[in-house]
């Protein structure tokens, strides 16, 4: 994985501005962040995190404010097991 500073250094080489005379570090960082935001807006799984998130009673849950989409629920810490099932299975399930 390439770190952001390496990307900025590569951009300076391409821009023929190795000393940061024409483009400041802050300006290049803004462009870099805009590119990352555009990428994540198009392909949300480009940046994912694994977090512990408290659940509430019921099927409807809220993701964290800085989240866009939930990709996987790996386990329920200290609670009932989480299983992936089809919607048909849920529709045909017994009430209990």
C-alpha cells in the first residue's frame, strides 16, 4: 500500500515542482483528499473499517454517523449468533 506522502511526492515529480514552489503541501493534500472522497463515493468498499458497534433491539439498526454502508456483520459480541439468511426464509419463518 502506498502512503499519502508518497503519492504527493509522485505528484510533485509529475508537476516538476519538487520543492513545492508552485503548489503548496496544503493544496496537494486538498486535491488528494478530493480524489479519495471521489473514489469512496464511487466504490464505498475502497475504504472499510472493522468496529465494535452497539446494537439496539429490533431489526433496524443505525450505522455510525461517519459510515456510508455496512458490508458485513462478523459476530455479535456477548449476544445471540448472527446468521445470513435469505429474505424468503425470513418471510416464511414461524412467528416465534
